C-alpha cells in the first residue's frame, strides 16, 4: 500500500478544524515537536516546542472557545498563508495573517501578524 503525505494546505486545514472544534489532541497532532511560533515582523518567539503550545492552547480552548474563519489562503511550496477572522469573547473580533511552514507532514514554524 502506498501512503501519501498530506499537502501543506491539508495539514493547515486539519489544524484549523481542530482549532475550531477545540480539540487539543487533534490540534497538537499537526505540529512538529520542535514547533516555533513567532510574531511577525519582529520575530519575537511566542511559543517554543509542543509543551509550550499545549499549555497555551489547552487553557485558551477551555476558557475562550475561539473560532477562526479563513477569508483567503495562499500556498507556495511548504508555506501556507492564511488570512483569518478570529473571534473569542475575551478579545472580540480581530484579523490575523498566519504564515505556516509545513515539512514532513507537520507544521514546523508559524508567524502571526495581528491587526
């Protein structure tokens, strides 16, 4: 049997669906153990490794119950750029641009630009 790896867009879509379902295990399954999440454009490191991501999103999913809607997506090789409308009761509505780098079927790095 030939197994095919998910495309970068499919991995990011899986991550988005888990985010909206507040399914922490499915969400974490999309990330590399060495995931780094940074702020764009200054590059400030927000989360380094899955333990930090898990800690942040476990609380966020439980308390804020966020929802994200993709208004546009671009894919260039290993990179997926999503234009998102995000809502949670704590922070309200906001626009976010997320740049994902996907390699070997997992999200390796993310950069967020929030408005």
